[in-house]
């Protein structure tokens, strides 16, 4: 059985690669079957949080390099 640490590392990788929503939900379903304590909402929220942080970082980098 995987733990929260595993899920956190997996979601970081997924967010970095901007995977599809369908893949996220398929993996979440698999994780729920693996671990009854897995929380799909928390997983999805973390994905969005990381995506937003990466996007903000990219925007800041572009701004700094274009001014």
C-alpha cells in the first residue's frame, strides 16, 4: 500500500507534465482502491496548487527576462 508521501511525489510529477484530467481521475481511482484513506479531493487540489505555482514561476521568469 502506498502512503501520502508516495501520492505527494506522484502528484508533483503529474503537475510538472500537465497530464490530462482523465488520467488524474483514473490514477485517483486506482489510489482509492489501494488505500482507503486516499482523498481524491486533496490529490486534485494539490495538483492545481502545483500547476498554479509553476505557472506563476514561469510568468515571473518571462517578465524578468523581457524587461
